[in-house]
């Protein structure tokens, strides 16, 4: 992926600790047709869960396939979350969306988001969604009732580390009021995609 083509779209990264509401915000933005966004589907080496569909929820690869794509420099960013459990963004995914004349929106973890920003500093708007507090985050994660107490505590510990990276992002949206956060995100992204390079 080279930056010689000035017709390339923009990259909009949303990162946040789990439970901050970033997925809700991203889904809202995708429904705003005027923003001309398309969601970047991540690749993963984990097993499918429930009703997940390949090339819709994720691109499901084996750990071996994933490693060979890393070796061939096919990822914009990737990380090994646990042993042989990889997640990443394929360069072809961004090219696919740009070829349609759309902007790419990511719902991605903090380190992946910052890696994209480093690679494409001028084309990327990196947004950090901040929960009102760690206590509120704990309440939201418990309400989901999808994870054990241990898993929630792990997420909370990770959230504290992720919150420390917030100043590295272009913008921080505090999600203490969802309506307000949605409007703020819409304005931010709207202004960014309208900017001329």
C-alpha cells in the first residue's frame, strides 16, 4: 500500500477499553450515509463463535495461514493476543474499501489503532473512547453478563493500561452520555472526511 494515489480514502480508527461503547458509536457512524464509511473486517486465527460468518464478522484463518501472511507483510497491523491467537488488519481489506471510493472505519484495540496512525499519520483520525470511570466500566461489563468475574477483572486491569494511552490519540471522546458521544463522533468524522488532503 503506497500513498502515491491521492484518491485514497481516509482511515478512521476507534479504540477503547472493552465496555466503553466504541462498537455502538461505530455502528451509528456506519448508518450515516453521508459519511461514506465501510467497516474494516479484521482477520483472526481464533475459532468461529456461534453464528459468526467468514468475511462478514472476521476473516477466519488458521494460525499457520496467519503466520505466513505476517511473513509476506500482508498486514497493516497485527498482534498475537494469546499464544497462536492472532488478530490483524489485512492490507487488502483497506484496498478493497478504498477501491469502492469509501473511507475505512476500524473498531480496533488500542495498540492496533496506534500502529495504523503511525503508518498513515495524515490519512488517519485516531479516536479514543473513554468511559466516565473504571467503576462505570466494571458496571457495564457486569451488565453484559457474558463473562466470568475473572475475565471482567482481567479486562479492567487491561483498561487501566489502555486509558494511559489516550493522550496518544488525536481525539478523546468521553462516553458519559451516549447521545452526546454519538453527535460528537459524527461531527468529528464528518469534518475529517470533508477535509482536503
